[in-house]
C-alpha cells in the first residue's frame, strides 16, 4: 500500500478531560474485560517466550523444555480457567491463534461451548512483521475461526501486539471492527484506515502476566496486588465517567498451580463491589458505538 499512515495520522490527539464522560447502563462504574490468550508455538521454530534459557545461551531447536512448558497450559492450566469462569458465570474474550482450532480442537470447543468471544490473534504465534503475506494470513485466520464458531470475529489482537503500518487497512478490509494493539487510552477510540474506521479497545500490557511474570519476574502474588491497585483507582474514577479494566492472562502462566489462587482472589475482590460489569470485547464495542451515536444525535 503506497504511503501508509503513521499512528498520529490515524488518530487525532484527545485529552481524556476534554471528552464528555461515557456512561454505563444501570449506573455501573466499570467494565472488567477478561482476555484469555491461547497460542500455538511451532516446536520447529524458536519459542516466543522462554522460562528456561538454553545452557549455551543460544536457542537450540527443538526447544523441548520451553515448548513443553507452554503445552502444560493447554493440557492443564486452561482447564483451571474454564472451571473458574464457569463458577463465576463470566464469559471472557478469547484471543486465539486460529491454529488452536486445528491442533487443540478440544480446548477451542470448550471455549465455544462456554460462550466465550473469539478474537483473532493470527494463525500461529509470531510477529506480524515476519508474515510473507499478511493479508493472506488474516484471511486464513478469520476463515478458520468463522468456520469453527459459525460467527466471524469482530476483534483482533496482533501476536505480541505487533502491527506494520499497513495492518489497520488489512484488518478493516477483512471485516474486523476493533483491535487491542493500541494501548494508549483508558477508553475506546476510533482510528482512521483507508478501508473505514477501526475502534481501539483498551487492552493491557501492564495487567498482563507475560510482562509481569516473564519479563519483570515478579512473585506469583504480584498480579493480584497490581490488579487490585488498578481496580481501586479506576473504580473510584468510575463515579464520574465509565472506566474499563482489562486483564490479560495465559494458561501456561496464570494457570500454574502456584499462581491460580491469586487469579481467583482477583475476582473474589472485584465481586465485593457493586457496579462492575464483566463484558467481552464485542459488548464493549457495541456499547461504545451506541454512546457515540447517541452523542452525535444529541448534537444534531
């Protein structure tokens, strides 16, 4: 695509204090958006995440220990998630590599049967920048997810939140309505593409167990502490304008036996507060677009 837009050309700067407050139904203060990430790591390629560095310092293929560590999440950890969210009657957003539907159909079927929202997350885990044909990868991913679920996803999260300058056009052309890669605001925003608008939803790289546990190497209970701190502030601010708290988790990390109790305690804490809605990405999108339409009609 000639002359792709850079981010500042796609989105006008907007200070949150200059916007009319968004309002949630029923006087609610906050939307708690849970995102479960399911990925496929090709054992023939270097692992995207490593818990055990190679003894020589250079990645060796096949990387059996790190591949197996991820595999634990699909075999065991994710079932702790299914049990937790079934008990809580919460239906998260599932950020899913389309290849999960092929290699781990049992897991994908469980999420479908539980009513989770499927959000596109590439075909398999790897940076967008290394895709030889990005449009074809997006089409393949969307086609597999649509065939598996019977519904075409409306949301997309790049693997590792990666995008090229052309990605927004390709996503909009494929029928996507929202993305999670732009973590620059507390509220949804609209960005321009040559194929129509895309809504950005406030996904999180701060309340995310990959950077917290694997990059920053915090203790297992730190996800609980940071999420409570984030929740308390946003809940207080939600008295005057709607807030969204996103929590991103992976079964091979937060589904581990030494971590799962802290994830459970997050939801126990949140449940003690009134005015919290557990929505998925599509519900947030529909609410935001309705707010925009209402504001536009009021101004006319």
